């Protein structure tokens, strides 16, 4: 799983920044992870499947506040924007379908809709890929934009046989137009845990720059226990960055930096984790509605107090307890994690690392129980 998601690689990158005294790079990485700044575009016909897909990516069901309506408010040739209700810097963009007219110049479409500004582009379709859409894909590849993916939307009317035939036909279309290694992902818009979306997520996290891969993962809903585990690994890098800033300060004389790293940073990280892992009351109630379950049944699965509410009092208590418990932490862990010149300042680093990692483990355990219960018995 660590091979699929590159959390350890990011930690190594951050360690190199610490070795080079580039504390600003570490702080910028931490802020990027906390903010989850990423832009996703969805190209295709504006219909129920497309908007259901866009809602599911944000953890929303139909008719919920902030959900994309079945009829787009945007003009036919305009772009529609949909922010994430809990992660405001995670944005979805509804791009018009690629024109089917001939002659067609793909670079005109790319320029008009600023294709290259999006971190990920989904080319969606329900039947047969149009040749012009393939031309747009190839043009994007020629401009080094490699995070463009073809998605065949699965409807309730589709059967296993019809999906197999559709996929085979469309793969032939891609090959005939010069796509060397064609891939098509089957996605059920209202149930992303089904079909190929987990494989698509793995492809995206491999193809995106590490910071953007983390940002994407942290903002997506907890679709499966596997996604929960990947989110937990992503938070390890964020926690390492915060702990490094806390523990490395006294070894690296940078004015005022130490004052920026205190329990308030820990509160921010754990609040982000609560929302990302979808263990807060609102997220649990939302999931229960979508799966036709009693909210109380899912809420009672939470055993970590931070899953219910993140408070500064509880965070300070955990940090203080970690300080007292430093003797139980392996010095080898500190040596492996901290840059050489900062190891003398390891006490603060280790306390924050131990306290926050322990909290994330507990919250992730709650999230796994909730997701397993909802996916296992949801209707």
C-alpha cells in the first residue's frame, strides 16, 4: 500500500529540506497539505451521471446542500464550478462536452477552457468515445499533461456483459486513434467504491506530484477501508512536517519560527483529520442518510474522543502525556526521522510525533469501522 501511495517519498523530500535548512519549504508543504489545494475537471455531457459523479467526489448525495443539480446552471459553453463543502480549496469544474463537429482543432478547446490549469481531468462518456475527445486527450499528452483519464460511466441499466462490450469497443477506438497504452475506468457515479474507481485513485496518486496526491486523497470521502488507510499514511507526512518544525527549531536558529509551531498546529492537523476521515457528526449523519442507516448506529462505533470533537484541551493533554512518555519511544525512531543536525532537539519532535500519530491511528480506526459498517450493510 505504501508503494501505491507515496507518503514515505514525501517524508524523504521534507527531510532533505530540513538537512538543507530549508524550513520554509517544510512549512509550505505542511500548509499545502492542510489546505488541500487541488482542481479537478470533469468533461462530458451534462446529465445525471456526470453530476452524480461530481457529487460523489465531494461526499454529497442528490438534493444535499452544495450538490450539483441535475440541470446545470451554467450556459452550454460555459464552465461550472463546485467547491467542496468542507475543503474549500478542493474544487470541481464542470467542463462542457468536447464538440463533435468537423473540422475540429483540439488546441482551441484546450485553450478556451484552460485545460492545463487542472490537476486532473476526467473525460467521461456513457456509450462510445467521440473522436474529437480522443484528439483532446492526445493534445493534452503532447503538452505533458498526463493526468487525463477516460471514464465510462456505469448506469443501473448496464449489465456485466454490456459493460464488457462497451469497454472493449472503446479500447479499440482509442487504439485506432493512436493511443499507445489505452485505459478506460468503469465508474458507478453514485457508488465510487464499486468497479474501477479504487484503481483510478491509485493511478492518480501515482501520476500526480506528491503534494497534490496527498491533497487529493485527504479531500476525497472515505470510500473504503483501504482509502482510510491511505489517508492515515498521508497524515504521517503532515505530522512529520509539523513535528520537524517543532523539534528542529532549537537546533536551527531561525527567528520567530518556533512560535508558529505549538498546540494550535496540532489542533489544525487533527481537525483536518476529523473532516478528512469523515468521523465528525455531520459526515457520519450524511453517510447514514446516503446508506439508509440510523446515524446513531454509526456514531456509536467511535471510541476516540477526537473523532467526536477536536478541542485544544484534549490536544494539550495528549501532548503533555507524550512528553512524559518519551522514555517508551525508541531513540532509533528519532534518529531515522530527524535530520542529523536536529537530533539534539528531538524531545519536542518526538512528543508531537507520538501524540499526533497515536491520535490519527485512533481516529482512523473509528473511520474504518464506520466505513465497513456502511459499505457492508448499506442499501
